[in-house]
C-alpha cells in the first residue's frame, strides 16, 4: 500500500514537543518530508535531529520572522504542500496556578453540595492587556501569518495544498477562566471556514482539528482539575498526542480530498457536536 503522504512537504509549527511533534513524526512515517518550526530552538533542534528533518526556529506571532522562515523554506525546499498551524500556548506558562485551581475545586464542591456560592472565577476581570494580546498573537496572528505565507508558496505548485489549524473544544464550548484562549480558538475556526471557501478554487483545502483534553506539557499543570476533566469525558480519560496526529494524517492526505472547512474533534466524547 502506498504511504498516505508520500512526496508531500509539510511544515508543522510548534513541533518541538507535544501534539506538533507527534504530527511531524506520523507525517514522516507516512512518507512526508517534514519541516519543524518552534519558538524553542533547543527543543526543536533536538527533535529535528532525531527525525533527520530541517527546522526553522521562529515566533509565529512575528510577521517578519514568519516571512523570513518561508523565504528560507522557499530557498531550501522550493515548495510546500501542507501547513499545520499548531503552535499554541495556554496563557499561564510559568505561573503558579494552584490557588486558582483550588478555588475552582471549592466552587465545584459548593455547587455539588447545594451550598451558597462564595467562590467566583474572576480571571477575565484580572486579565491584563498583555496576556490577552499575547494569546491572540500566538494563535490568531500566528495562524494568519503562516497561512498567508504558505498560500504564496502553495499557489506556485501544481499539487493540491492543505492547511490544518489547531482549534480546541474550548473554541466552541467555552471554558471558565480561559476567555482569551477560547476567543482565540473560536477565531481560528472562523478563519478556517472563510479561508476554506476562499482558496477552494485553487485546490487548497483548509480544515481544523479541535482536540479534547490531551496529555501534553500544556495540560500538565491542571492539578486537581485533571481527574475532574477526565471524569467529564465519556471515555473517562485524556487523549494522547497520537489521537490528534492520526486525525491530522487523514485530513492532510488525499483520502480527505472532498473535505474542506470542517472541524474534526477527537475528544473522547466530551463534545459531541462541533
Ligand atoms: N493539549 C491539549 O489538551 C490541547 C487541547 C486542545 C487544543 N490544543 C492545541 O494544540 C496545539 C498544541 O498543543 P500542545 O498540547 O502540544 O502544547 P505544548 O505546550 O505541549 O506545545 C506547544 C509548542 O508550541 C510552541 N510555541 C509556543 N508559542 C510559539 C510561537 N509563538 N511560535 C512558535 N512556536 C510556539 C512551544 O514552544 C511548544 O513546543 C496548541 O495550539 C493547543 O492550543 C491542545
């Protein structure tokens, strides 16, 4: 059987670890030439070496840096068939979030016990301009800058193109305490649908993957909330990175040649309508 991504060139952003790295590994196993991007040069260089792949360290939220990355890809490889806009943050990197999580647990206890609610979530009131902007910058600006640059490269090629954007169940369901993340992910879904319509006549498909709770560094600081979130998932657990990587392989492959503007949500049943 032929490999599903044989002969394709794919750039995966945020591929230094987690879901992005799993997508890069699966794409490579399916015959793609993978190009890895990440802000974290140390992480991505080690992973690129392990995969014997090229890497391009840059911040996807920096327009000029993204254009330089694509200029380098054009010079090094000359074409691009698949872009995966995966780079992301949860917005609380480096922070001690234990007090916030304990507060959420106390609120849940009050709700379950029918007690008066004295614990409230004030995350949005306390959210600074900088934190809001950083969230939009990485997810929305990053997805836009990379897609715009990728489209210019894809248009030059005769082969069909694919753009995959990482949304989240939070983009449609919402999540208390994460209004900036949810807004960014919802924006990515809108961008996906609009771009899918715009570039369909150029034989470029644009889809989104909206993962449920997946075990990665991003979700490693959930503390006491982790078992609650697993219990809210009909499959009673977090997913693993390969659950997302397999979905990405399908959407990137010609098996999905009639699929565009869609959201595929591997989420263990947490959200049954995307
Ligand atoms: N883990 C989950 O449960 C989950 C659920 C839904 C959606 N997602 C989304 O999936 C994607 C990957 O998440 P993950 O769990 O693997 O996260 P992760 O934190 O493990 O990995 C994210 C990677 O992106 C890189 N990155 C961050 N900012 C960047 C920037 N500005 N430019 C380039 N690279 C940057 C990081 O260095 C890191 O290597 C994200 O978009 C995330 O929002 C994750």
